[in-house]
């Protein structure tokens, strides 16, 4: 069961993110008007993808009995113009791009490494990010926790 995520404004752009018993801070760097007291929203998105990737690969390797000791994954996000952009002057002509670099540390064959890279494409967060996402937004009653 997924726990409810609640985000509450703090001051400036700083946000308090509550997930069950966990509390996180989100903010923007000073250049974007924040105080850099926590990761920005895109950094949390990258963290979710990286964590899910590593967990998925670790579980898969464990089930197969493969010696995967460690999976450091580095991620970055950018917005670039589409390669053959016909309407580059339009605001929506940019494409979000996530670079994910996975190091597979352990006694693995080339075939096992190749298979693990294929499995990385199947982690649940990767699948969510590459699927059609529908977000329903509505107003909560003032003072309501729901």
C-alpha cells in the first residue's frame, strides 16, 4: 500500500515533505530564488528513479544468484530541443532528458551485465516515467488534511 505524501509550504520556496514517519525538505538553489536547504523537485525525481533502479537490479541479481555487490547510479536531468525540431520557437518543443549511468560492481559476465541493463529499463519508476501519466488535480477544503 502506498503511503500518502503531503507537501506543505514552509517559507520562501522551502517545502516540507511528509511521507509516513519520514520528513524531507525540498527547496531550490539561490539562483532560482530558494535557500538550497534541500534537493529541488527534479533531484527528488532523479533520486526516485535511481533508488528504484538499484533496488530492482539488486533483487533481480539476488534471485538469479549473481554476485552483484554494489550498484552506484548517477543521474542528471536536462531539457533539450528535439533533434529534428520543426517548431523550436514553441515552448513545448523541448524534450526532457534523463541521463542514467549505472555501474555494476561484482563478478558478472558480459551477458549478465547486458541483462541487468535491460532489467533497469523495467524498474517500476522507469515504467511510470515513460508511460502516459494522468494527474487529477482538485481543491481540498480549507483546513482539511484530506
